[in-house]
C-alpha cells in the first residue's frame, strides 16, 4: 500500500467569536479525549505497518542472498598443442633441372635415376635396403606435349595391368596414381606409381616393395612433400554474386545442364543446339555440347572415362559419326593445358582445322562432370578472338556446371 505522508500543520489565524449570550455561568471546557485516542491509534498503526514492511523486506533480501549460487571459478582456457610436423627433420632434395623438391627420411637415400628406367633388380634391392625395403625412384621428363598427369600416364606409362587407378592432389598439384606388379628378372615387386605433371615437366615417383601399412604411410608422407618450384598455390573459387544461373534441357538427347554466367550473357537451348552468347548483339557465340548424342538411332553417352584428350581427338576426327560428310574437315589437337577448378580439372585445347573454321586455330574447352564430357568451343569469330569474355571465366563456368540425364 502507498505510504501515507504526514502533512505539516500550519497555524491558522484565530477568529474571535463572541460567545452567545447565555443566562448564568459558561460551563468549563473539556479536553477532547476521543480525538487524542484516535491520533495515538493512527500513529501506532503507521509504525506497525512500517515495522511489518521492514520485516518482509529483510526476509526477502536474506532469501535472495541465500538463493544466489556460489560463485564458480573461471575455467582456464585449454591451449591446443600444435601437431608436430613428422617431416621437419627430413632431408630436402631439390632438382633444378626438372624444377621440383621432395623430402625424405633422415638417414636414408633417395634413388633418383634421371630419364631412364633401365634399372636392374639388384639395384632396386640395394636401394630398398637403404630405405628400409622401400624404393623411392624418381624419373623426370620435359612435358613437351603439355599433357595432364593422367594423359601422360595413359600414353607413356601404363604398360602394365594396373589396379586402383585414381587422381589425387599433392600440394594443390593434380596427380595420377595406380598400383601394379613390376617384374625385374625373376622377381616381382609390388609397385605404386604416381605421375605429376606441370606445364613444363613430368615427374614419376615409384614406391616399390610396399606391402605393410607402415610402408604405405611412409610413402604417402614422402609424396606429401613433393612440390614443383614453378607452381603457385591454387586460389579458392566462388561464383560472383552478380552472375546469373541458367538451366537448359535437350529433350532429344535427354541432357539437362545448369550453369552460371557473367552479366549480359545467357545459356539456352535453341531447339537444335545449346548456345552461350552475349545478349547485346550475340556476336560472341559459343557452342555447348556433350558426349551424349545419337549414333545409329541410339542415344548414349560415348565417353566412358579415360583420357579426355584422346576421346576428343577421336571426336574431332569424326569417329563417332555414322557417316563422314563429304565436306568434313578433321580437327587436330596441337596443344593441351590442364587447369584446376575446385577439386576437378578441365582441359584447354589448341585445335587447328575442324568443322567451324578451316585453317583458323581455336581454343576449345572440355570438362567432365557426372560422367558426361562437356565441350565449349567458339562459334563466331569474336568468340575466337582476344575480345572474348568466356575464356577468361571458363574455370568458374565449369565450376558451376551440373548436368544429368533425363527422360
């Protein structure tokens, strides 16, 4: 209840009132006992309420103090212990001729043999003894044909029945790896072969006599230290915010493709083909196609894996056509550059001849996604010129691309 406030008394001027005239004497004035009793009772009630309020407030404050939890000690933050680098004390071998470096365990010897594979079984065994029965053999070459790691392996290196073929990244450098059994004389050696190609050089690294898990772990750790001296680190890829996503479907071949393009460019299916073009005047025109097409009244995906370069050369030579047209002009791949986009790669191909412009050298781009090989090639002179915008953005375009077969 609100607290009553006592108002200070204010002296009022006293009026002099003449008593009425009465007969006889005026009776003496009596003290107002009832009013005094009421004042005393009121003051008592006030102080009683005040005391009760104080008791309740004190009990509340005591209860609050008891209800507060005991203060907890501030936990000491845990400091993560950095993981030591197991290769920190290893030796570093640098080859300036083929532009690479690699580390190997301290106290062992690297078996580097240049450009020859003419090594006897005894030499391999002797080298293996120095590496605790694991031979690390390195070969270096010039990449005169500008092949990717997988293409080089398929063209020159895979002369054995291999297993566990795979692509991998070693310090942001794409590599091709496979397992097989190497025979030297009468002896067989389980071998893991890794091919790493840059635009200038190819390096092959062999792990021989790999049988125990610890041996594979040591070999993989050695591989993880490989680095081309000329190669920089790849940058992460993101699709710019102002790019537009397009989806187009070829109902005849049953291919649905989604990709993103830079502003003022579009992707569409015209009724007979896919095109990429600038919207202003369509002078930069690109043809988009895939490895899914019709042959002998059957629509199928004619890319079944393997070398993209070899498949595309067959494609340029018309090997997938039912009948070679009279005016058909074969195209020829004169150069290949492999580029990374995200965790995958695409090939930039220098092509001479071909159907579009006989005698004009072109840049074609091929990329595999979801088992389908995708082809983007110029369909106008501007697209094949230095003014074209698509080549400078092709990595992001392929990074955004998703495709699937539809009914």
